[in-house]
C-alpha cells in the first residue's frame, strides 16, 4: 500500500478475494455461446481467443517468476544482494489483477467496436504501425508519466507502493495501484487502438505486442543480469532501445534515475541515466555462482507440492501446506506433466537461498516424491541422487550438509551413515539433525509430567528420547515388545533404566508419536491427551478433544533473511529442528558428523539454538 493511498488505489474486485475471476465469467460464457450459436459468416472469432490469451499470459509470467527465483537463489549474475521477505510476497500476491483488468477491457473493445470483431491473422502494415507508435509516443509519454509519478504528491499516493520492493522480481513489474494501471493501459492502447481504427489490426500484431510488453516487463524486473555484452558489441545503438535488468534495478535502488520504459533513449536524452549503469551491468555479468556454507536437502512431498515451493506459486509457498487448494484441480494436467518431467530429469535443484549473519544457506531438493520412499525398488536410485548432491556440495566447499525429511531414513541409508562409509574422504559434514529434534521434544513435554508413552514407528530419535526421559526420572512406556527388549538391553548400565516399562494401556496423557500412528490408536486415547510428534511428518489430527503439537520446530530469529515461504506445513518463520541443526553446526563450527547412530549432546545443541535467537514453540498449531 502507498504511504498515503489516493483515489482508486484498490482494485474494484478486492472484496471477492480468490473468487475475483468470476468478474470474467459472464464475458467468457457469452463469447462461447456466441461462437457456438453463430454461423461461420457472422461468428466473432476474436472473442473466443481472449481467454486463451489471458491464460497464456499467466503461464508466461509464472515461467519468469520460477526461473528468476531459481537463478537468484543460485547467485550467478545476481544484481542486488538484499533479500525478499514475506511482506513483499503479501504485497505482490495479486499480480494477476492486471490480467483480469486487461481481459475485461479486451472483451469490451471486442463487443463494442465492430472493427475489433473480425481480424486477419497477419498484416505487416499494422505491425509496423505498432512498432513505430510504441517507440515514439508510448515510450515518450511513459517517461514523463513516470517522472510525474515520482513527484512527492503522486509518489506518496500511488507509486511508492511499487517502490516498496527494493529487490525486484518479475511480478514486481505489475504491482501498482488500480489508478496507475488505468494510465498504463491507456498508453499501451495507443498502438493497438490505432491499428483497430485504421483497419490494419491483426491477431499476430495484437498478441505479439501484448507478449512483448509482458516479456520486457518480466525481464527488466529480474534480479539477475543475463543480456550478453556481445549483443551490444554487435549493434551498439541497441543500448538506446533495449534496457537490461541491471538498468531497471538501479531505478529501484536509486529512485531518481533510469525512468524509461523499455528504451533508455529518453534517459540519455534528458540526462537521467544513472552514472553507474554500465558498471553495475558488467559487474553483474561477471558474478559467479554462489557457494553456500550450509545446504539443506529436501524433496517433493505430495503431487501438488511443487506449487507450494518457493519456485512455484509465491502466494501458496508463503502459507503452510495443509491441504490442496480447490482450484489446483484445474492444473491437474500440468501437475501430472511436472511429475513426469521430474521423473525423467531426476536431478537436484536449488530451491531457496537464505542468509544468517555471515552464513550462506541454500535449500536443495531432489525430484522424488514422498510415496517413492516407501518403494524398496526405488531406494538405490534415491540414495544415488542424495549421494550425487553430497558430492556436489563437497566439491563446492560446503561445510555442512543437512539431510531433510525422508532423505535420512533408517531403512534408506541408516540416517546418512551409508554415505560416510562409501566416501570416507568427505570434507563436508553430514547432519541428520536428531540431536535438536530430541531437544525440542524434550522441552515440549510439560513440566510435572511423570509418565509418557511412545507410539508409532520406533527410530533413532525415539530411542534417545526414551534414554533421556528415563534419566530424568520420567516413566517411559513402549507398546512394542521388540522395541522394549532392544532398548532395555541398552539401558542396563544407565541410571533410570527401571523407568522403562512395557505397556499396552492407553491411560497416559502424554504421547510421543512417530510415523504410522494408526487411527485405532488415536481413538483409544484419553480425553485431553497431548500428542507430541517426534516424526518428520505430522500425524493426522483425528481427535478434537486431544491436543496436537507440531513436528519438532522452532521460531527463527529476525536476522535470518530471505524467508518468503513456509517450510511444508509449518507456519510462517517456523523452521524444522532438522534444518536448524545444520545451521547451528555451521554457526558453531562443529567439525563432526551426526549420522548413523551418532547424536550430539542434546543440551549443548539446545543451548546453542537459544543463544543464536531461535525461539521454542510450546504449543500446538491447529
């Protein structure tokens, strides 16, 4: 929102929320009805292509968004090092409003101007007219409109909303108040309406011009430079008629320079070209890919989880992934296609970049879905992908490699020990994060608790939890006899071993739950039972009269930067204990592996987390 919002700041359909697309419904229905019921000689063949054009524009924009975020996370040719936060994501979440607005105007022009109803596919004279009018009146008028918007009166009421984003993304290009978009549409309509009125319009000219505007807008707001110097060397005048991402980035950091739309000519002409434009351009092109200090390796979960990642839909990624959105079924063909592509591609890709003090963090993901980890025939190939990622990180000089989610499964690779055995000369330290997960669960158990029961799959974390609780004098009940016998033999020489019991009753009020907690077990729990997961994935909440804690996690400190998405189902700025453990290892410089049966001192790791500003979460999330 602008500093002092002016007239026509909000979009008219803002109260509709995610149902805002209904404003297009009457026009879409009418265009389809008219097309079906009209004969071939009178049929309005243009109206029927408006909806596909709008959908194509959305896809075009989304491709730029995903590509830009991927490139920026890797760091090569990055322009500005400042980060994007959740506030910017919220401000830019309605980037599709301008497409809805344009769609309405396209339908209005089509139905109320006879000349716009029947257009040829191609006319060269119309294309030439659009090129000339854009390079002349449109660029000239935009330059002076833009300078006017930087006058304090209009800037405070309108344009400051756009400039709230210092670090730009492709979607930043269309984040303006409604009144600004009216002015921009009027400008861009000059070439299009001229061809319509003069009878020189064509489908290729109209769609080509709209695509050109989207292309240049998206390109100019990327936070990485990719226009090669050779292009300007071959044709030097090009620098006057085509801008670059670094050129426009300076406008967002300096504010009073580089006002031109897509052609810097007018900045040269009127003396508003930033003096550092050439320097920043060359510096950005020379920038190498960033080498992180800590890498967290995750994977895809559900089929539509790709949309909830930072590279997917920004607005979905900024919220916890709890359940599928109703409108994602429309994208089912794209979802299936993306699954097939990931199956064929099968490589590690960079998802996110964060900064913690002087520590550079990256999140990588492998193209494997949760269901594949349960398939025994897939284990070898999954371990192969994980090992490739570890070796790549080692080659890049990464200090800590943290295995996230199911990448550290005991059945899969014995919590990462497999990779240490295979690669004994690894310099990078492998961390499964068990120590902090144990510490978080221990500190989530209410004071005064005298007995707990461990239910679900018994694993490394459950074993260390039982050991720690018994030593604290808390009775620990196990429900599987084989787990009880195994742990009992380990505890014989440890203080508190008598606190370990085998029990099949459901009277305990504090349950520590792992994977595989069944519906039948949950239904037998006493009213008011605390369900505290020690698993990577949360149990399904079946009881309204019980209290479900989140999976082991902590609230992150404010100085952890570039947090503009949620980690799976966790709330904003909450991070899993396994991921935090890798960060702590990097901060503290602990040169040890935490994998296999090894677990660091839980109290030591807990103290480090508190010291570095991570905040305990002692309540459940609903």
